[in-house]
C-alpha cells in the first residue's frame, strides 16, 4: 500500500529528501510544503550576495515547477500551522485559506532562523539579518538606497562567527567600509584553532581592509534610517549606514513544540532521525538535534541526512545515520585554515 509523506520545508534538507524518494521509487505520494515562493535556493550563496550582481537569479537552484514535474506535489507560499498527531493531519494556510492535509509520515525540515540576542530584539527596525533570500533582497535594496546618497556604504557587522566573517568579507570585496564587532577575543572560535583565528584576522584586516573590534560585547543600537550607532559597554561607535546582526542560528522548533514532540535546542531525534516522541515524524537539517546533542547545520551533513532518510523510510537502510566527514569552512577570499576545522 502506498503512503503519503509530507515534507515541511524546501531547503536543502526537504528538497534532497523529496528528490531522493522520487529517485528510488514512484509509488508513494510526496507533498512538499513551504512558505517560500521563489524556488529552492542555495543558502551558502547568500554570503556572496553583495559582490555578485546576478545573485538574486543565480541563487535559485531549482524551480518548484521542476519538482512538480518530478511528481512531487508542492504547496508553495504555504505556512504549516499545526501538526495534529492524533488525527495525523497537517494544517496549513495558503492564500488566506486554512487547509487540512492527512499524512502517514511527516518530515520536519524546517531549518533555522537567525539568532537575535535578547538585548537586540526590541530594536529590530535598526538592523538586518542575512538568513534567507528575502533577507538578501531587503539588504540589497537598502544598499542601493545608501549608494544613492553616499558613495561608500559603511556597515557594522555584529558577530565574528562563520557567517559574520563571510558577510564582512563580501561587503569589503564590493568596496564597502566594514567594522566587524565580535564579543570574544578571537574570530570563528567554534570552528578554528587559535592560530587560524589569527590568520583569519590578518586576512580580514590587512587584505580586505575590515576594521575588526574583538572583545566587544555590543549592548544595542541607536539612530534611525542611515545614521546608526552601535552601543558598546563603554563607548558608542557612530556613523553606520547599515547594521547586520550575524550572531548564530536558532532552529525552527515551534511546530514540534506545539505538536508535543520532545525538543531541546532542536527537535530531538534518535540515531534514525526519528522523533523520540512520535515514530511517524522525522526531523532533518538545521532543526534536528541528534542523540549526541549536536545540530549538524552544514550542507554536507544536512544533504546526507536527506539522502539517508529517504532510503530508511523505504526500508532500504536499517543502519543508523552516520555523520559524514565535512569541513565547516569560511568562504573568505585568501583564507584557508592550516590547522583544520573543529566541529
Ligand atoms: C548566509 C549563510 C551562509 C552559509 N554558508 C554555508 C556554507 O558555506 N557551507 C555550509 O555547509 N553551510 C552553510 N550555511 C548553512 C546551511 O545553509 C544550512 O545548514 C542549510 O541551508 C540548512 O538547510 P535546511 O533545509 O535544514 O534549512 P533551511 O534552508 O532553513 O530550509 C528550511 C525551509 O523550511 C521552511 N519552513 C520552515 N517552517 C515552515 C513552516 N511552518 N511552514 C512552511 N515552511 C516552513 C522555510 O521557509 C525554508 O524553506 C550557511 C547558512 C547561511 C544562512
């Protein structure tokens, strides 16, 4: 008997899973539900969003029409509101209308939002994030408005992790002035050993002309429009046309919480990527928390989870998902870690 598999999310996790199911067989029904409307796009390419003029089109890897042609039903512009485990029904809102959809299996591939530290939350109108294609479009528009009035945009980037370093490098490559604020004494401390953090600092400052302020815990922002300031504990740095907060990611677990599934930082799954609460629900990608307490929020492991789960669900792999080898590399021109990467 065929089953209906509902996949929530059209990032690399959801799309890889759905396409792999279709590659393996055509018997079961697959529905991909997503709030996106513009197709499946490459999130890593967002980090090149300023230096590449054609990015808004080049970033789209696959249209939703191509998925439909591959026999995957797609509900685009659809916000999944609730998973009712008793009746095995999803509820989603599309074009202002609420629709139920029954399922046999659900794959939660809901990804992650940008993490906004609590002191910044009330000041959302003063900063941007770069987590999705919509964010990139907004940022690029903002940059165009700046350029209409100032020859050289000046940005504050908050956070010297992987994404903050990449965004800073890309803006600098484009010719903009960048001040990068990092709360800790060295850059990318979660992925790099100390020596490589220093090397990265050298590349950002000396080759790309970025001003890097380490050990600076940002307290908040002030100003309006294109006249913005960053408040530190003992001084205020003024004169920014734009502020970008890049302080990490927050898994989207709201649907899982509402459905009564076990969650911690992410949706808790066992070694078979199956919810520890409900064996008809799976989680993959940035939103899944593995038994080792880790979230494997990088392309290589996320893609591997999608491929593995498709096989597992069809009964073609009964061994637990294995973490593939991967490097959490920063896409900063001129930088290569010498001591390797941590995870
Ligand atoms: C700027 C940036 C640069 C990066 N660079 C790299 C890199 O160089 N290398 C690397 O390995 N990783 C990189 N990453 C991380 C990598 O992109 C992520 O690990 C990966 O994209 C996660 O994929 P995902 O499918 O789990 O989640 P996402 O891509 O977040 O997709 C989740 C999808 O779910 C949808 N969704 C969520 N909730 C609902 C709902 N209730 N209803 C409907 N739809 C919903 C969202 O709209 C979205 O389409 C980068 C990330 C960013 C933000």
